[in-house]
């Protein structure tokens, strides 16, 4: 759907990369290998986003790193559009209601890194989660967003979820009670 509004595939990939996970940072050559596109096409789009104030940049050595400008007035809206495009908005709305005492929901894997993917990996943290109801809601959400959803459930006190063991680079907090 967003592809029909934004015809540049490179622009869509950059929006996913930086506006799905606002903590994501990257530089030109890294984006080239990740996207499989020419540096020129990526550079043009990065410059446009930076000129518009949507991206910030900083230099480390000879590399220019980019990240989303979360203080830009359009950031919340762009983030919400990207979440709707990936289906994350729909998943959160449907899944967090009536399935138990959910404390947090994380995306992990490719989607957390801002990559468009047909498989969404989620982590649910909470207690007394109704897995039967969760399975029904996940099936409905998969049909609605046309993506496969894999998930894991952890108890709120599980040591894997502690701040020290959850890799923040590979996860994206989607929802918190």
C-alpha cells in the first residue's frame, strides 16, 4: 500500500529503517549492502531526508552516520504510518486486549532492525497470558496484515527479559503497560 504512495523503493526502505526503530543508525556503505542498491540512489534519498530535517547525521572517522530526528514534528506521524504499513499497529491493538497481564511487547529480528519482512517476530512479557486466545488473535492479525507472525511468551520475572540479557539493538519495544 505505501509502495503506491511512495514510488521510490529506496525511500521506503529508508523510512522503514529509520522510522520503525528510531534508535537505528547506519552509514551509506552499510545501507548499500543491506538494501542491495546503489550508493548513489541511497545517497540522494539520505540527503533529501537530511535536508528536510527528518534525519540527523554525525561523523565518526570518515563515516557519516544517519538516524531519525525524533524531535521533528512529523516523526510521530511517520512512525505511526510505518507501523500501520508493517502491521505492527494492528497487532498491538488486537493482541494487548483481553489476553492476560501483558507488561511489554517487543518486535525482534528483521522488523526491529527496520527491514521490511513477511515474518514478524514478537516477544510478549507478562503473566497469565491466555495462549488459546492469543493464537486466535494472531491468526486473525496474520490474515489482516498478510504477514506471518512468530511469537514467544516470557513471564514478567524471566531472567532472559532482564535489562542485561535482552539485546536492545535487536529488539524494538512496541508496547508497555
